[in-house]
């Protein structure tokens, strides 16, 4: 029996089949679309979300998970795994209220819960979770898992290209990229996660240049250490993601390459066509 059960949230962008296989429990983010309250990955899938977004007249928003729902998931994970303790790894508090919800939820249960704000998002979070899943299966303690998660997340890079800044601006998640507003919403900005926030790197004028620059920026951050893990995510841009996938395999020969959809809760703020490239370099 594992020393702990492992929980993260739906912004991790790990494929559902993989989280099921690795027994990783998911806190669903909440999407508010008109009068509908939808749970990310449960009542709406990523594919359904982007198809609906393309023609929607009313735009969705997000809401943080209810602490009572998070506590119920804690109880279920403990019961199903038989573990006495939980390790919970969340998206950055700078972009989501999941971490405070988890902190409130741990006060509602009577067993140990270890909660860490990873200060990152998407597959940078997802790959951190996979590292901890490996450690769990090897017999690590919750304290060792939290230390590993903190170190692993710090060694990730999360790079994004979005089709427009409009969605980030409207959702208030633009962070240090705010100064780009007013230059033109038609620019193709390149963003990254820095200190838990969405920050601007640079901008280009065409989508083709943006994707090429995304790879070059990743190249600048890869220092040759192994193992090297790469994550690629997209918001209804499967062909472009597939091209990045092939180039990543050829250019870097990663030890692991994970590909998935950008979750609806991120897509609300990033918009359709978002592409993300994640890097994790970690000593074995």
C-alpha cells in the first residue's frame, strides 16, 4: 500500500487515461457558462469546450472549487486507496483559487493532508505530479513527496503562445503581460509562468513565427541534463501540436513526452488556439 494518495487539479492537463492509470485524483475546476455550472473534465471535456467556445455569444468564466467538494474528494481518495495521508499539488495561487480551497478543505477532514502550491500550471504541474507518482510508487513518504514536488516544479519551464491577449485581459490573468495591451490585440504574444504569474516574454506578428520562437525559447532553457521531460498542450490546435511533437522528438530526444489538451479552466483565459510547451529537467 502506498504511503499516501495523490491529488492534483484539472489544470494539470494530464490525459485522463494517464491519471486513471497512475491513480491520480483530480479536483475539477468550475466553469460558469451563463446559468450552467460545469466541472472541468467531468461535465464538459476539453474538446466540447473549444467547440462550444468557437460559436458562443456568451463567454464563460471560472470559479474556484468549493472547499466542501474538495474535502469530499479527499475522503474518497483515502477510502479507495487505503492510504492514511494525502499529498495535494495545486496550480499556482496567482492564477487560481484552488490552493486556498484545498487549505480550507483539509480542515474539514480528520486525517493528514499535505498541500503544496506548485507555483506553476498545465503540464509543468502535470509532470511534477508524475514525478511524485513515481516516488509514491517507490515508497516515498508524504514529506519526501512534497520536497520532491517543490524541487521538480522549480525546475520546470512553461511557455505559451496564444492567438490573442483578449481572453487573458478580460479574465484578469495577464499579470506582467498587461503592458502589451494597447499595442494591438492582433499580435502573437509569447508568455511564460514566472513566480507563479503569467508574464510576457516577447511578441511576434505571425502564428508561424510564434511557434518557431516557442521552440527556440525552449531550446535556450534546455541545459543538457537528464532525464528531460517535455509536455505539449493545445486548445483545439491538434495539427500544430503534432508538428511541435515531431520536432521535439527530433531536436531533443526527450526521455518522456506527454501531450494533452489545454483544460477548459485555462482555455477560458487563454482562448482558442493556445499552444503550450513545458520542459522539466531533473536529476535522476
